[in-house]
């Protein structure tokens, strides 16, 4: 593993830590929940002729979910990066002995 690969893995770890912190933030989680609830309730309260409004609300609801999912993916990527770095460290230590 070269330095460029290690740097990328360390960056992924750093991003994962930041993403985890955001996901665990009470205000962020309340905001996500509130937006999902707002969009879903608004979606179900549209009239039969409000197709355009329903489509916009559906897209807004989906976008909120995608933002949340993106942070979760960053956390998972960071976990994989940590495992790769740990594996590299073990291999490197074995080579020294």
C-alpha cells in the first residue's frame, strides 16, 4: 500500500467520524424526522387534482432520505477504511519480524 492509498483511507476515516457525529447529533436527527413527517403528512393531504404538488413532496421526502443515507454510507466506508488500515499495520509488523 502506497502513501496515496493510506492518505485516502485516513481521509475516509476522518469523514466517517464527522458523519457519525452528525448522525448522532440530536438536532440533526430531529430535523430529519421532522422533515420526513412534514413531507409525508403533506403528501397524504393533497387532493386528487394536485399531482404536481404530490410529485414535489415525494421528491422532497426522497431527498431527505438520500441525505441521511449518504451520511450512513460515509460511516460504513470509514469502517472499511479502518479495517484496511489495521490489516496493513498487522502485515507491516509481521514483515518487520
